[in-house]
C-alpha cells in the first residue's frame, strides 16, 4: 500500500492548498479531474462533482458506489495555523478539510486506483467525489444520481476511525416563530414573544419521543439559534428560533414534525424533508464483510450524504469525527494507509 499511500498523501496536500468552500469547489474539482487524467482514467464532471467507473464495468454484476465530498466548511475562528498550508508535523497533516473529508476521499480514490483494472470483482465500482455536502446542498451527490450507472449499494467516506456506521440519524432543521404583541417595556402592555417562545423551548428540551431505535437511540431536538427584539424599550412581537432535530429510523421526518407541531404554539416550518435516516440490513454483504474483518459497527448521530443516497449504504473512513470542523484540523498521515487498507479489504471480502 506504500505507493497508494504516497499518492493519497500528495493529492490530499494539493486539495488542502486550495479553498473549496461549499458551492465554491470548482478549483478542487479541477484537481480531481487532473488526478483521473494523470492515471489514464476517463472521468465525467457535472457542476463540481467528478466521477469515474471501473475499466471492466459489466451489466451482469451489481454496482458499488464509493463516495466522499471535497467541499469544506469555512475555517474555525480558533485557527492558529494557515488553514490552507498542508504542513506535516509529528506525523500529523494539518489543513482545512484534511480530516473531513479529505482523508476518506483520497483513501477511496487510492482504493479505486487499486481495483480499476481488475476484471474479477464481484461488484462494479463507481468513484464519485462530490460537492455541497457540508451544506446539504442540492448540487452535490443528489444532482448526479441520475447520471451515474444504476447503483446497488454505497460506501460513504467520512472520518469514523475506520469503524463502520451501519445507520445514521436523519436531520430536520426547523425555522420557528413565536408570536406576541408589541408594547412599551416600561408599562404592563403587550405580549412578550420571547416569553412565549420560552414555553416551547422548555417542551423541546424536556420531551422524549417514546420509540427508541436499537441502533440510533432516541430522537434529539436542540434549539440552536434565537433572534428577537430590535430595541431595549419595546416588547418584541416575534421571536424567531431554529431547532436542530436528529431523527432515528424509528420515525419518519413527517411523523416527528407532526408531533412537534401538535405540542408547540410557535409556527414551525421545516427547511427540508430530504435528509432522512439511513441504514442497512444486518445481512448485507458490506456488513458481513465488516464483521469478517472484525470492525466495530455502530449508529452515527451525525448526518452525511448517506441521507441522499437511495440504496443501502455504510459510512466509514480514516480520521476522527471529533476533529471535524475544529481549529487546526488534522489527520495522522498513517491513518491514510489504514483507510486504504480497510477499504481494500472490505471490498475484497464482499
């Protein structure tokens, strides 16, 4: 794996050096196109999504999608280093996107190189490096699903310490508004919308959805943004707030939304019902391969492009989710080798 590891490391350093914020990934998409061309692999591009298929693609066997994203969040304000300087110190490669999800992405690309010419695979391989994952955008993986060959299952590359997430919570973001009545703060008049919102905050904080997923646990609701009032002496007429809802496979998004609307007084509007919980049967070949390799299986509380891929999928890759979006983000260089080795063995054992 040494040559593949060096290839992956060099590519990751190239990607880190170029800003690739969500919806601004055109330059890293060009780097990925050049990477495929340098290895004599035909590829296609739609927007900032780049993909390729294995050389000996056959309609007589199922197809496995290898997918990860090349967009990043903006740098954490706590950065003490240049986020676009791919420096290696003490075995760590620093840089924005090194861990989320540059490490998994380049490890999957190296794995795809490893298998590209093989004729004896049980699955066709499609490698897709996609955009807009960090904002759950519509011009990422979702925009190319109709352009890819028909896929049967997927490996989504995210930092999981090379353990396998076999289920993932869905995400529903709610924009809410509590309504009151304006009045002068010096007199007993008006209805304070903030106080009205507090009643809903308390319900959101305390309520427990009764059905618990064996893999993903409980549904989780968190108020994350609050905005009300324009001047100190006016009772605010409205209070706007945002709720982050992590939904398990025990409920549909629609069911959770119905419960929330029935119990709060505020107006509730979901931004999207696209990011659904995902999972895979315990007897699926990907899960069985992971078991044979002795990998740990778990349910993930975080959301990825798995939510948008309409086939059985797993999430796995080098790096640690705890480092994602952190200041001075890094991945250990040896984690790239571990990632490639894990991906290769996982596919070999299907």
